C-alpha cells in the first residue's frame, strides 16, 4: 500500500507584521469605460428623443400603412423573389462549386469563367439584360442542338418581368454561392476523407456524414449573409416595375406625399425580415456546432432565463439575510 502524498504548503497572502498596516486590495478602476458608457447612453437617449418628439417622422401614418393591403402583397413578392433567387442560386452554385473542384480542366475553366463573369457585371445590368432579351431574340426554339427545332415560343411570352427578375437574381447569386460552397468543402481536412475511403465507407456516405456536416459550419454563416443580402437586394428589381416592397412604397408616397412615413414602413419590414432570418441562421449554426464544441452556446432565451434565475436567487438570499437579522435582533431582545 502506497503512502499518502505529503501535503504541499501553498503560500498564502502575506500577513501584516506587527506595527504595519494591512495591505488594502483596491479593485481595478475603468474610468474611460464608464465615460464611454455614459456618452453612449446620452447619444441613445438623444436619438430616441428625436424619433419620438419630431412630428416630421409621421409615426401615425407609419402605423396606418404598415399593414396596408398593397404593402403586405409587396412583402409577399419580396419573399417570393428571395426564396426563388436563393434556392435556384445555391442549387446552381453547388454544381459550379463541384465543377471548380473537378479534375477536368474544361469543367474547372467553365466554372471559373462563370464566377468571373457574373461577379464582374453589376446586378442591375444583368436584370436589364434579361428584361430586354427580346431585343436580341424574338423567339426561343426548343429542339435538337444544332439541328431542327420542334417548336418555338416568343421571348416576351416566355420571359416576363417576374421570370427575368428571378433569372437575374438566381444567376447572379449562383456565382457567390459557388465560392461559398467551395470554401466550405475546402475547409474539411482531406485526411478524413482518405481515412474514410481506407475504411471502405461509400463515397455518398462520406459526403453526407463526414464532408457536409463539417463544411456546413463554414457555409452557413456566409450563406446567411447572402440570404439577408438577397432580401434587401430584391429592391433593385424596381427598375422592372415589379411590385415588390420598395417599388410599392414609392408608388404610395408618390400619391400622398408621405415620403418619410412610407420609407419607414419599408425599413421596418426589412428589419423584421432580416431579424427572423438572423434568428434562423443562429439556430442552424448552433445545430452544426454540436460536433465541434463540448458545450453549445446558450440561446438568447436560455440567457434570459439564466439571468432571471440569478436575479431571483439574489433576491432570495437578501430576503433570507433580512429574516435572519430580524430573528437575531428579536433573540437579543
């Protein structure tokens, strides 16, 4: 049986020698932090006061038009353009990313050229190009490539304003989505795939169970930024007279002259949409962080509950202290 290890004497705080004053521990002071906090609070109070007291903001009309029927319909058009642009863009972008990672020089060159072209041309020019495609081609034929065509459709009938906007947004988004997906794939250590191949794991399972879960940690934050950017980027289609949110707001304030109120309506709806998307992005990131961190970061609701529990515990402790003090005082009497 082994003998117990000897106790180690740990040095404690130095004791005051006879005739000397004990050391006084002073907490660190942060005067500049408090000054910055005070200045920030004053600025926030000034901004809030300007928003509330200035009648030029027309908050009454903001509430009146916030849920106006045509405004709600335009919000639906904005959401539809966002969903179509993001879904089609990321589907095409994933294909382009796989082409960039291919061993074929032709596929790599074509994918690189696509990304170079659509990232170089401004989105508004791409939208105008698709909107005016009928100036180049009166009709679009369907048939055998370089052979006979089976039928043809007029370009104006096939590509309307909504279709042109969807094409422009999706093709433009695909160039950025391809780089996002490619960066996510490249972030995964190739040694893991080599080890999986050595164990005989099928290629499809390697992608589903090893590659994608790790790549999504890099893809989701950037993809979330692109989705939020797409919500606001749909306002560019106003040049095509599509009744999305920004265009509809312009139509309304052109009739009643309430420019600031209607712009605030649009700003509030954009804030609501982007806030919801940010919350969804946070939970998706938290889902894919399960295998990378030991403890998942608390959600905002969990933080609020933890803070409320801490406050309640402090109140109970103070109440118990007061009751104990009262009991000791009564005992002395």
